[in-house]
C-alpha cells in the first residue's frame, strides 16, 4: 500500500491514539485530532485519503464536521465511528459517510475498511 494519508477525529484521546498507531502499522500516514475546530483548520493544509470520525464530538457532531469538509470540496471517503448503532444513524449520515464502524470495533474491522477503501 502506498503512502496514504488518514485523519482520525475522536474526542476520546485513547481511541484517537490507538487508531492512529494501528493505521500507521497498516502503512498510512496519520493525523489525529480530539477537537473538530483544530481538525477543520488543519484540513486546509492536509491532503487526506480516508477519514475516521467519531459521531458524538463536543463542539459538533461527526456529520456536521464532514458536512463542512464536503462543502469545501472534500471527496475522500469518511468512516463514521459510533456507539449509537448503525440503524439509528444511516439515514442521517449516509450523504457524508461511506461506512460505519460500531463501537466497540476490532482492529480487524479497521483493517478491512482501510483495505476496502484504499486498495
């Protein structure tokens, strides 16, 4: 796998750090954020191939975060990470996210998503 860029946005620092470490093992370059506003500011200067975004973030929900990026022309696939369950969220988030990882998910789940979207 070439040098792909991934972004992880999760207000739980332990999850963001674990995700970043695993994605690096998968061969990706990773930027991690626990704050949506910092992530949005940084996205202006970062090329991204794949997003992993938590749904319940303190200052805005994950779909609001991705809506802002989509409005700015971002087209990279985005994966929603949530503990709320896939069925509850699919209709609300389908236009912003290409897949959902339900918490708790495994590192194998993450690996499958990476390999699916970044073949």
